[in-house]
């Protein structure tokens, strides 16, 4: 998108055309979009303007996943939508600033204005900095209903931020060619440059959920966030933006994929925000000992991904009573307690176990009339899609299996999901 497109889309004529096209195409269809574009051309509508409005119809439909009904009144760029914070998460960001007593926040990387919408919606003044002119124009349009928000074209790190009493940043984690970057120094702006601002302001920074734990400063609260089972981001929070009373964890995750931990010296504080069906659930480090490793019990639990990355398996397991891991490097928790309602754990009752062997597994499943198989795995290189093809099942029943290691043995667990209350 260029600046001409952004200005057109923000105009009354552009908004009206986009709304009419959205009414004509409630579900995006590329063939229908081509017919609509041809009809607009015959009516004398500038083809470039028509294409920009049709693109907005598509992006608004995609934006519903992050912004719900608000998306129908917003403007987007493709990159801006992909990096934008989900509105449900942005509200939690904004609440931190309000609870910390902040009144004016500098959003260093405004993008399309998603986080600024939540901040302004809670009555905070927001200075939104954006260095890309078309994106700044889109943000200005999205924030037009909020006099508390001011969009400033320019590089925030070159601006005077003294009027702000807190800072928020969501640095870009993509290259100019659109490829994702994972090292914090490759962010734009680099994470190191943003972190330097915490000496003068309370600071919040959105980072990728795969951020190396070695890159997290010791004075941070590092919070991983999941929405409906998918880890979507991590955040670093400093000063009064840290959650009240949160103390550093006694464990630092050494392998986010497995959830294993080790005891170390001074460490950041870790937390997890798990949002399911719009309901937020917080899990904080409680300085609990690492879970022991032991035998498989009647029930097995898969922790939410945010819990695993934050290394909070012992905290998530407190409601299970006696519990243990099935392997020191695999984040499956097992217990004799049935727990169907935890937002942090998905539970299964273990019906049977087998050593992993393709022939024996095929015989077992066919013998039970299994035709549809859900495969969950951790601690194994087996590809679930390839496994289902090789099993060649066609029975009327369905089943769930977990591929993992019990101790050192690669095993298959036949399980039944616990119904969530």
C-alpha cells in the first residue's frame, strides 16, 4: 500500500465504497472480487482505488480473528494486520498501564494502531509514533474516534519522549522481505535500543514467544500469552508495569519446548496469561520445586504452551495433588487426580499403553475399529500425518493417542479426553 491508497481509503468516498463492497461480499471470494473490480471499472471507478477497497474487504475479514466486530470499521495493511496485537491481549496490556497509574503512554511502534486503540479506550493519552507514512495514515484513521490518541510520523527513538510517563513498544520481527526474525538484535528497532529506555520510563515490550531466555533482563517480568491454545506472544514488563507482588521464579526454563527447568541465581520473574473463550487466566511463578519424574498414572495432562514456555509446570500442577513428569525433558504431567476444568492443563484418561511399534499399533487400532485418529506428540520425531497414512485405518470409531517417552522408552498412550466443565 502506498500513501495515495491510504488517503483514499480514509476518505468518505473510500470508506463508502469499501462498505458497499463488504456488503456485496460477506465472505471473500477471489472470483467474485474480480467481477466486482470489472464492474467498478466499467462505472468509471479508478482501478487502483477499487483494488485498494477490495483489498480492505479481504483484510477486514481476516482481521475479525484479532479485532472481532471492530475490524469492520478499521483499515489495515497486510503487514500491520499480521503483527497487530489481538484486541483481547491489547486490553490486558493497557490495563497494566492504568493500574500502574500511567496517564500518557508513548507507543514507539504504532503500526495500524491496535495497541493504541486499547490504551485510548481505557482513557489513557497515547502518542503513537510510526515511521511509515501509509501506515501512519491508516493508524490516524483507526484512531480518529479517540481524541486521546495522537499519531506522529517519525522515528520514535529520535523524538523527545519526556512528556510520556510510560513507554510501550512492539518492534517489527520481520525483514524488509517479510521473513521472520528471531534474534532480538534483529528486531526493528533492536530490542537492546528499546530496553535502554527502561532507565527513564516504565516500559513494556512485546517480543516473539520464542525469545531466548538468555535475552530476558533480570529486572523483567516475562509473560507468555496464549489465546485458545496458541501461544501468540511474550511481553517484557519493567518497573511498576510488573504485576504487583510478583517475585523472581526459582527456576529458569532451559528448554521451552520441553518445559524442563534448572535452579539458578538472580532471574527474571515469569508468568503466563492464558485466554480461553475470551476469559483470561493468570499463572504466576510461586517458587515451587521442580516436578519429579516418575511412573505414568491414571491421568496425563498437557500444559498450555504459555505455561510451558514460562516454566510454570509445578504451578499448573498444584491442583492435581501428587503429580510428576513422565520424562525429565517432556512437558507431560501425570497424576491420579481427575481435573477437567483447569485453563492451564488439558487432561486425558489413560486407557492403555503400548511400546511404539507401527505393526503392533495398527493391529491394536484395527482391532478396536478405529478409523479416525487424533495424534498428539511430544519428545518424538514421528510425523502424525505420515503415521496416519501408514496405519491405513478405516473403522467407524475414533481415538486419541499420545506419542511420547515413558522414561527412556518411546511409547503410545491410548487416551480419552476429559470433558471440560
